[in-house]
DNA sequence: GATGAATGAGTGTTCATTCAT
DNA sequence: TATGAATGAACACTCATTCAT
């Protein structure tokens, strides 16, 4: 049973395969799949998983990085195209951003787990790399903002985007309901929470950007 | 080992004692303590726990309800005292709100767990009661807002407060760092996240309220 | 809170009340109810239960004694009225016996638990008294048999009745199905077990008595 | 601590080892041993148990299937060899059957638990498979009966064998005594129950078969 | 006599991880 | 490299019984 040494590409490929499987399982269950479930679905042995990942939590981190990367990839061009007018920019960004979030549906369920998972079992370098990836995305977006017609100061751009991301995260948490409860969302008093997440997100981001851009520090 | 029949107060007291212990353990570990850990720390037997709580998850709910209730209790009077001027109101509320949040330090770590815990093991009525408690708090605050000098429409008040709460939740999640990582917050690139949560919260809430109140639907 | 010393009647009354409640619960669940369930349904405190019963298992014994006594009470007169002719007696007894069993529906579920319960937690005297009660019933019936027109020898009567009782017990066990399985009883191959217990019992007892009475040792 | 991949035989072997241990513990205590007791006695870890069994109850099912299979395996050849004469056949079968039952001593204690265990924790397919195995055994024996010199109708064979099995089950329950009580079996009044199970079984089965075969529906 | 708070040993099951092959 | 058998600590929860009041 001779197996040739894997080169980096092959290594990356198998890692990607496992991630794809894990992602699919997460989408189905909205919970982090067990290692056992992942390897079964991927058709490999348990030990093989640990050749690609140091621990179960690394899967989570990789998944979240991917999703966050996808969001940034969609948001940066949208930012670059923003108009100079504050109100128009707020309108346009909030709409594009809400769309981008809707297009990466697992991002928020994953992000909501960050703190509890990170605390658990990750080696420091992995945690660091993960957080640094978030920063990189944030700064890429802030850079686009400073180069856009809005010419927003980089530091203020970071702050605004951090708040935007926070609002997104928080709104999702506030409006997400256990399936068992959803049938009660139509009646009082829970109907207060019966809001379309995407619409709500757009409005909230609009208010936030409008409030910020009306007196911004320009570059 | 006195075991007289407990009246309601004593019953509540014992429950409160267990909650206090659970709260302390939560503060230490930032995870929901096991029943075993709670009863050991409280110096009672396993079964005693189940005289006060139907399940482990009920502890979480009780803890969160307490914290949320404390926040509402602090926020409602602050709202009632808001001035009519939009900017002044935004300034004043954001400051008072950030203080109130800072005064209930476990509220946000607990709230961040809501969705994962609720799904787990709670009977529907308990889940419902919990969510309805949140609504009640939100509406009490919105009522205060409509009676304040701002005279904000009740529906719009609810929406604003929901966003405020979402922003709070999300900001905490974004800025909270595992203890192991905190030492790296001072250096680039993670220093982007090295923001005082309270200050950041105040600023974000200010921007949100300012953006909203500048064109409000008055009552 | 003065409570007068209970006399024997009052004592027996409360014991009977608890038994009635326990019986009702058993009928509902087909499992031995917990002490907690019994006292809750009876409206007394937990400790009160232990004033009437030495252990949970004593309830089981008492329940079974009652049911068995009821069966014997119905069977003895039926035996006394049996005709001298073997075949006629077999026919008549099997019919009356099956009816009597059907009239005490909890007897068999209870009896099926005997061995596992008795092993568990009963003091020797209680076990003895219980088994002696069974003997007494058996012998009362055998006596009736020896005085009947059949004039069956007492020893042989005991043996026949023991076999009859065994067949009853065994048939019930063989034909009783967990509720979840009952829907499969109509299709092959499980339809082999889809027999009306009462009919089957009558036929089996008839065969047993016919085979025995055709060459009996008469008194 | 060798852990090579197991083939089917080895897998079966490990399962069989656990079953052997469980069987031994059952023989000692006459109760289903806890998983904890099984793995301790087998010298393996808790998790290892669940590599071979899906639940604790599966052990019970496996044990009972083995024992029942052994009984059928001994009874079918005995049936095939039965003579055509009713009385001779009854004599011969009852003797052989009682011997076969005596040779599988845990069958009856296990069988007596069937209903309570099945209800508990078994998935429907497992329950079904178990009951179907019983049917298969019963029908194999009935087939042998129809092919024997007796030429008994298949349906009537099933009915007779079902009664035979029921009688066996019931007699065992009636005559089995907790160990603590056995010393009292020699004195009145309990000496009524002081019967050798094997002898009693033979006589009862003889009576049953004689009564049935004297007017059988032949094939 | 009556109460019911307190007990705690015991239960079956899960699952991330390891390491001999 | 790849495997998957083995591990075992951890988990929430039950319930018959006791005994101070």
C-alpha cells in the first residue's frame, strides 16, 4: 500500500474536499458537524482528517474564513463604485451589502459561533491567523472606501465597516429564531421579531451610514 | 441538615444561590458550567439542582433574563429623561446606554449564546416565555421613548431599539477576544480591534440614533 | 397540626387509596409508577407513602395480590359448577376462565413483572407472604375441583391449575406486543402472532384440560 | 494495543466476546448488566462497546436470539424424528423438548424480560427483526412437524408450538424463585412449587400435545 | 403523624483524538 | 501516507429513600 508523498497541491485539494463536505453538512444541520460525520461523508478514514486539520475547530475557522472572504470579495467592488453624495452612497451601499450578505447564507450562523468555538481548542497561531484575516478583509474594504468617490479617511472607514459588520452580526442573532419558535412569529407579541432580515439589515445599515457620512472626516 | 418546608421566598433564595454560583462559574470560564460543576461549587447534591431547575438550559435562560432585566431597568429611566433635540438625545442616550451595558458585564457573553442554547433542550413554553420577556423589555423601552420629549412613534421606537440592541450584541462579538489573544491586541494588525468596547458602543449607538432621529416619525 | 393516632381502619384506608392510585397509573402506562407519581396523584407527601409501604416494590406485590385474588374469586365458583364429563368440563372451564382473565386486565402485565421485581428489593417475609398467597389461591381452586363433579385428586388439581396459570402467563407474554409493533401484526410474517388472546387462551386451556382429564386420577 | 482493521470475522469475534461477558454477568445477577459492568468485566473502554452494539438493549436481543436459535436448532431434528402415533409422539417430544430447554438455561430468564426491554430503547427495525426471528424459528419447527410422520397441518403446527412455547415461558415464571426464597421451598405451603422445572415441563407439554394430537388436522 | 427538601450513586451515550498497523 | 479500532472523560438526568422539622 505504497502512497506517494503528497505535494502541496494534493494536500490542499484534500483539505478543500473535506471543507466542502463539512460546509454541506453545516448547511443541513446548522451545527458544526462531528469529525465522524465529515469523514463518513467524505469517504475517508478518521485519521485522515487529522492529516489536514489539527483539530475539529480548525474546520470551523477555515469555513468562516472562506465565507468572510466571499463577502469581502463582493463588498469591495461595491464600495469602489459608491457615489460621492452621502445619502446616495448610504442607499447604494446598504442595498448592495444586504444582497452580498444574503448571497453567503452560512456566514452569519458561522460567525455567531466564533467566540464559543475559538475559546475552546485552538492553538494561538491559528487564532491569530484567523483574526488577522478578518482585519485584512476590513482594511481592504476601508481602502476601497478611501479610494472611492467618498474619499473616507481610512481610520474612519475601518470604524464604519466594523460597525456595519457588528450590526449585521447582531441583527442576525436578534432575528434568528429556533425553528420550533418560528410558527409563533406571526402572532403577538413575538411578531415584533417577524422582520425580513435582509430588509431590516438594509435599513439599519442605511441609518448607520447616513448618520456617519453626514459629518465625515474626508481624506 | 434542616429540611423544613420552604416557602416561596426560600425557594427563590435557593434558586438564586444556585444562579449566583452558576453566574460566577460562567464569568470564569465564559462557557455554561456543567450541572456537576454548579452543584459541586454550591455544595449541594446533584438532585438538589433539579429541584430548582428543570434542565441545565433553564439556568442559562434565568441568567440571561436577569441580566437583560437589569439592562432594561437601567435604560428605561434614561430614555424617559431624554431631551427633545435629536443630537442631544443621541448623545445622552448613547452615553447612558453604554454605561448600563458596562454595568451588566455578563449580559453580552450570555446573549451571544442564545441561539445555540435555545435550540438544544428547552421546552417550547420556556423558549416562548424567554423571547416574550425580551419583547416586553423592548416594548417597555419603546413606550418610554414615545412618552419622552422625543415623542417617537412606538413602532419606530421598537425598530430603533432593536437595532441598538443588535449593534450592541454584534459589536461585543466583534471586539471580544479570547483571553489568550488579548496580549496581541496592542500590535499591528490586530490593534484595529483594540477598541474600548464601551467607547465604541457609545459612538456606534450615537451614529445610529443620530441617523435615525434626524428624520423621525414623531408621535 | 395535631394528628390523631390512626387506627387500623384508617391505616388500611390510606393504604388502599394509594393502591388505587397506583393501579390507575399502572393501567395508563403499563409500567410501575414512580413513588413520586403515586404521591402526586394521591395528593400526599412523599414520606407518607413510606408510612404505608416499606418500599416501592410492596406496591407491586399488593397490586398483584389484589388482581390474583380477584381471579381466584371468579374462578372458584366456576370450578365448583363444572360437570362430570371431561370434555364438557374442559369446554366450560376454558370459556369461564378466559372470561375471568379478561375481566382482570392488569393481572397479566403485573404477573409478567414478578420475577424481576421480586429479586430487587423486597424483604424475605414480604416475598414469602406473597408466594404463600399464590399457593392459597391455587389450593382453594384445587379444593373446589376435588369437590366438584369431576372429583379430581387434590394434588393433580394443583398440578393442572398450575399448568393452566402457566399457560395463561406464557401466552400473554408471547402474544403481547409493544405498541410500536402492533401495526405490523397484520402483515406476514408477524401475523402468526396476530391472535386474539382470549380465544387463544380458551383453546389452549381446553387442549390442556382435555389432555389431562381424559385419564385423570380421580379422588 | 494492536488496532489493525478488523475483518468481518474479527468484528464478530469482538462482539461475541462482549456477549459472552454479558451473558456471564446475566447468569450471575439475573438482571441485564449495565454497560459499565460489561466493559469493566471485558477489560475494554466504554466506547468500545458501542462499536459492536448500537445500544444496551441490543445486547439483550442478541443474547435472546442466540439462545432461542440454539433451542430451535435442537428441537427441529427432534421433531423430524417423531413417530406417527400420537401418544408416542407426545411422549418423545416432551422429553426431548424438556432436555433442549434445560440445555439452554438462560433462555427463559431472558425471554421473560422481552416485553419490558423491547419497549424501552430499541429502534423499530431491530424490534421487528427480533420478532421475525422468533417467527422464523417457529415456522421452521412447524415445517418439520408437517414433514414428520405426524404430518400435522402447518397452521395447526404453529399453534401447537406457540402454545408449547407459551407453556414453557409461563411455567418457568411460575416456578422460578428468587434465590433468597429457595430454602423455603421444602416446607409447606411453598412446597407446592417445589417441582423440578424439567419434569414439570415435560409433563405439561405431554398433556398439551396429547390433548392436541388426539384429534388433529392432518396434512 | 405528616411533610417534602435533600440526597447521590447510578444510568446510557457521545465524540475528538491517538497510534499501531 | 492512510487507516479505523480503541479510548475514556465528560455529559445531563433519575428516583427510591431518609429524616429534621
